[in-house]
C-alpha cells in the first residue's frame, strides 16, 4: 500500500474527500476528488474529476494534463481501489445457501 508513503487521504465534513501527496515531485499538493467513474472510453480505466485545492508555493501551477501528475494520481487511485477491494473481501460473507422463496 502507498498510503502514508505517497499520499494521505483526507475527508471533509460532508461527502468531500481527497488526498495530500506527501512524496515526489508533487509533494504538498492537495487534491479533492469530485467524481470517479468507470470509463466508457478506456477499457479498465477510470474517469477522474478533481480539483487542486492547495499547492506549495514552490510549484507554480499544477498542470493536471501533465503525464507525471496523471501517473501519480493513477497510482493513488489504484492503491485506494485495491485497499477497498481487500476490505470488501475481508468483510463479506460467503453464504452459498440459496434463500427460500
């Protein structure tokens, strides 16, 4: 897991959430995820709607089209999804009996 090595998640008071990048070229950048959807145009991909809500003064402007930035976000999202799947797998019940009708 890359949590606490590459990024730290944060959660707002409502449904807001995102990550602070804590390592690499984008250290100090805080991202808010507005929407994550399964991509209809890219098989196995995810469409991401995000906002940069904070960035260090040392970074002039985060270019969200920058391939390195996109790769960093991709690593973070993949890590979050893997963790979510692992938690789901650990907490689900394997009830193979069919329910009666």
